[in-house]
C-alpha cells in the first residue's frame, strides 16, 4: 500500500505443469504482473497493470512469450452487489514448426463480473463472470474468438 487510496502490487508465479494425457504440453510456466489500484471513492476502485508470461513446453510450438496491459473498474452498489469490468490487450509470440514466419498473436479480452454479498452462506458469496476473448494469430490454429463464463463461490473476509 502506497497510501490510503493507492496500492501497488507485484505478483510472481512459477509452475511446473504436468498433463496426464498430453505430455507434449508438459513444461514450465512463469508470469510477473505489476498492478496499480486507486481507491477513487469508498465504493469505487480503478486498477491498471502490465504483465509478462513465459511458457516453455515439451513440444516448443505450445510454448510462448506474452506481454499484456490490463485495466478494470470495480464498484460496490447499495444492496450488496459488486460489479467488475475489465479490459486486457496483449501479444504472444513463439516459434512454430513448418511455417515461414514465427507465431505472432494479438489478443483482446473484455469481461464483466458480479458478486452478490447479501447472498452470503457462512462466509461464502457467489460470483459470476463472463469474458469475450479475441485472438488473432499468424498461425490459423491460434486464430479464435471465444466466450467464457463461470459461476463460483468465493470467501468474503
């Protein structure tokens, strides 16, 4: 925490991934994210940040190097509802076999989430989130648009 309104956070992650049925995807994944959050009012926060990712897999064409920028707005409403809106954009690149040029991706993500704190059970609250992700790539295999939705519970402190 920098002061009462501003928070700077650094998240470092390193994983060894081992897939039961897809050993060609086994490998290491590392990421680093730096974010800044401004608490604009008691109920509204704005976040922005940068991230780096590196995936090294058994078969090199599944690995990549990635960079992204992201931002979001979180608002707590009367009645116990919290909404999140997020935007993200970035690039990924990698070596890809049997192509003349390396893989080059550009992606965008837009998401919306809702937490209903008044629906608390013990110390858990429901959370619903949906995102649309568009990935444009120099390799057709990685060219897609997808929608992801999840419904989960999270612990409220």
